[in-house]
C-alpha cells in the first residue's frame, strides 16, 4: 500500500477515491445477516428481524451490539460470538461486486489513488479484501485505526492524512452504500457518492445529501470534482 500523493495539475480528476468495503466493494450482506442471526439466537434466544441489523450495517460492531444490551460485558460476549462464527463461514460467502476490480484498475490508470475506509476490524477487513482480490490499495483505514468510527469523520480524515491530502479534501471522493458513509465523508469535507447496490435505498442515502448517487461502478468512473 501507499504510492504517496499525486503531484502536478489534477483539477480535471480526483486525487483519490475512497471506498467503503462491506456492501460497496465486497458483497458481504448475506454473510453479515447470517452472523447477526447466529448471534441473536445464541444470546437472546430468538430470531429478530433482519431490518434491525440492516440499518446498522456500516457502524462499528461494538456500537451495533450495544443496541441489544446495556451490559458492556454482554456486548463483548456478543462481539466474540459474531466474529468467531464469521471466521468459520467468511471465505465461502464473500466476493467482490461485479466490476469492482475493473473500476479500481481504471482509476489507477488515470493516476488516481484508491483506498478503503471501513468499520470492519483490520483482521477481517484483510480477509475480505483478499477474498475479493482487492489487495493493491494506497490506503486502508479500519475501525482499529481510529478512536471514533463512522459516522464520525475520523476514519476519512485519517485516510486523507495517510495519503498526504489533508488540504485537498474537495478533490477526494468517498463512495459508500450507507448513510453512515455519507455523513462521515461530508463531515470530513470530501465529496460523497451513495452506492445504490448496497442495502440502503436511494431515499435513505438522499436524506444525507450526498454529492452524487450512483447505480453502478461504471457511473463512478464518470464522476469528476466540481465546485469550489
């Protein structure tokens, strides 16, 4: 990882494009829901609606689990159940969305830096990226690298810092499928693009006022910086 910031005249294109991982680059929602169901049955003894968890996809796991119990120790036990089960089924259930790899390659061919900003921990993010063939990145920021996860802007600003682009936020695009991605990107000062192929609807994403909404990866490649 890490080619350093691009120098020279770049006004016609992005300096960097950052992507969320789950639901954006990686088709992991079925895996996430399976792990959720397993955890709820183990700890609560009953099935809960998938919708309860879908609305939490994009948040750090600890934040999501805290919605189901007020006991911090039980939160930790639920996280352990979730992550240990996930490790046993992960590799057979994960793959990249069609054209994700082609899109990253096309951006690189234009001299654009590419990176991932995820609420996943570093270990499982690494496994997901490997399963998807997404191993050649300029920056990877996980929940383990920050104090505050999305929707806080810290993960996005950390990516900007690592790329040396702190002063060029408006020339950076963050593509994500959740409202948490859009809020984090907006508050970090970058442009945002809501991805419609994830579990969040257009109406959900538009409530966060993204700069763009994209229906497929080909549309990502047509976007350019605009405005001051």
